[in-house]
C-alpha cells in the first residue's frame, strides 16, 4: 500500500465532483470512511474513499414496493365472475334479464 493522501471533506468533494453536504452525508451514513478530527472536521483517505464510493454507486437500488390496494381481491373476484359468465356482454345481458 502506498502513501496515504489525507484530505478534507471539501477537497474530496471537489476531487469527486460532488456537493460538500452530500459528501458529509455519505460520511455520516458510513459509506465513505473518514477520521473525525478535533472540532468535527473530517480527514478522508482519497483512494479508500474512491473505492468505497464506487462500490456504493454500483449497488443496485431497491425497487419501490407496490402498495397493496384494499380492493384488489374484490376486483379479481369480479373479473372472474365476468369471465365465468362468458364475457362482459354476456354478464351485462344476464344483469339486464334479471332486472326485467
């Protein structure tokens, strides 16, 4: 391993082309490894941070979960009843015959 190059969060943000607040957020989330110095300042090892950031960016994002609708089961049962009646037209005719 070569000589470590330590830098500040602001300098690393310029190096990586990111916003300083985003770099600090990634540090607080534990994605970018950093040392906390006196006064809350961070020291970042550039090669290690680059490697961690690239690994984070290559992770697949979780897909949003489709919320279950309350009426999904009712709709499925209604669609099955229509299909069993021979289609929409046949179901409509049976309703009209029953009302008359």
